[in-house]
């Protein structure tokens, strides 16, 4: 674990690049994009293309595929830094970082050669995962004995997919998708679903509604609709009926990246709370000179530091699983970071008094953003249930 604390030159250089990107490109645009009424207009290709020019979009791909080959710990640090500028943008890129890692690990040689170089070259290449369905939310995390409704039937040379997914991050923007589809309807999701690779524009695959969200608005979430969509056998990722294993085995750091994202928002909120408390005078002195406020600012620091340590531990161990990885790290660090961020959001609002409720203070956007990861990547309670099931066995 010593490596966690090592500030390698490469890591420092990347983080410096990200800080400049956030300061000069993301922060100046964030509030105006967030305020646009049509959710599709909140997304910015300009920011994605700038991230591409800096090598950030593809940074988790190995160098032989055109990336920087960054490890999971550095990636979490980058994600947090991006989210201090804007959470939506951080989500767009974090999804792409984690799915790129998953693809290069889970794909076979032919799939890697077909997809990864093309994705690396495309300045607008983004990635998405389609699991959630209108009738299937937390059940997919707790492996309830129900199948996905989006299903596929055998056809010569492949499969025909019908159904729909919703809430999918980058759903209307991605170039490539990983899709969970029920291939054996008589079985549970865990035993009868398959992971398919899908390219944007495949006949029978269309984008439905783009969801209007309360926060995280620079990221788009959309419905994916499948009507007799043919997917060739060559696009099956891993083994048929073993889709769940693809995610469990090749994406151990995924949930911790979600924790890093919401942590970035917590950091931005904490900075605002300190700035405000340092200048606002009430009771004859600055707020920061009142014991109650000072103590609360220190407690926020504790929540951020402890959450970050947990997220970093999960990411480092995801890359060094032989040294102590366990499944709780795929759920608890995100839940802790999300709960901490939510607490920090409400405290920051309180420290700002009525000013925090006024949009001009910029706190309300961060509060809306901080709420996103109470539910995204698994509702926190669902993640606790998942861990409890692993600890004590599933309830029958
Ligand atoms: C911003 C955002 C981005 C997202 N991005 C993606 C994405 O890219 N890809 C994707 O596939 N999905 C995505 N999702 C979907 C997300 O994973 C689901 O919203 C989440 O899994 C919860 O499902 P649900 O919303 O249907 O809630 P539900 O499952 O209906 O849960 C509602 C409540 O019931 C509780 N509950 C559920 N089951 C139980 C139980 N057995 N016992 C006790 N309590 C229970 C939950 O904890 C929760 O409090 C995204 C969601 C959001 C909000």
C-alpha cells in the first residue's frame, strides 16, 4: 500500500494538466451549461474534444491502443479533480475511463483490434453501459431472481435484441455500448444474461427520451430502445449467459470511481463553505471565528479525507487484488463518499444562510449535483444490502 502515497512524476503531471483544464475550460462554462433548460443542450462536445486533445479521454487505455495506460488510483484522482470543476463532465469522462478499462480487459483479441484503435482516434468517442430498465433497478445489484426484460433470441450468426434500458449515462452520446441482455429467460440475471457490445447506429437500436435531471446536468442520460436489433456472435463479450461475471471480474474499481466523482463535489462545497465563513461577519466577527462553524468545517475535512482514503484504497487494491481486495470495496467507498458529500452539501447550505438558497451563490448547483450519487451506481441502501448479502448470505 505504500504506493498509494507516492506522488509519481507522471501522476503529478497528469493532475497538473487536469487542474489547468478544469480552471481554464470547465469551471468558466459549467454554470451556464447547467442552466440551459433543454437537457441535451447542457452537454458540451467542445469540452470533450478539448479533453481528447489533452489525452484525457483515452487515458485509461494502454499505450498500445493509443492511451496513457493510467492505473485506477491515478484515474480516481483525475475524476475527483474534474468533479471539482463540474460533476456532469466528470461523469461523462469517468464512464468512458472505466468502460475503456473494462473493454480492454474483457474483450477478445479480435474485439480489441476492431474497437479500441477506432475509439482512441475518434475525438468524440464516448462509452456507456446499459443495465437499468424501468422495471429493474436495484434488483440488478442484489441479484434478485428476476430476469432482465431486455432479451435476445437466437438467430443465424447472432442474436436479435428487443427491449429498452433507461437512465443510461452517455446514452445519447456514446460511440460504443456494453449492454446487459437476458439470453436465457428462465434464469436470473446473474445466470442468464449476456454482455453485448453495441456500436452506435446499429439497425434496430435507437435513442429514446433524454432524461431531464435535477443535477449532474452536463452529462446526458437517455433511454436505449431495441426493436429487432441484430447483434452478431462476434459482439458477445465474455461467455453467453455469464454477463454479470464480465462486470464483477473486469470492473472492480467502477464503484470507487463514482465515489471519487461525488468527492470532487464535496471538495468544491467545502471550499465554498470556508470562503464564505472567512468573509461573512455575524455576531460581531467572521463566521469562521465562531466555534460551532469552525468545528463543522473541520468535521467536513474529516469526512472528505476519510472518504478519499477509502476510495483510494479500493482503487489501488483493484489493481493489486492479490494483496487484499475484497468485494465490499466495490460498494462501500462510494456509499461513504456519497453520504459524506450529502452531509457537506446540507452543512454548506446552512453555513451560507439564506444566501446559499439564492442561485447567485453557486451552492444550490453543487447541492443538486451532490444528490446524484445517493442513487447512481446503486442506491446506497442497495449497496449496503449487497454487502450484507455477501457477509451473511442472501435472505430467502
Ligand atoms: C444520475 C444517474 C445515472 C445513472 N447511470 C446509469 C448508467 O449509466 N447505466 C445504468 O445501467 N444505470 C444507470 N443509472 C441507474 C441506477 O443504477 C439506478 O437508478 C439504481 O440502480 C436504482 O434503481 P432505481 O432507480 O430503479 O431504484 P429502485 O430499485 O426502485 O429503488 C428505490 C428504493 O427502494 C430501495 N430498495 C430497492 N430494493 C430493495 C430491497 N430489496 N430491500 C430494501 N430496499 C430496497 C432502494 O434502496 C431505494 O431506496 C443511473 C441513475 C442515475 C440517477
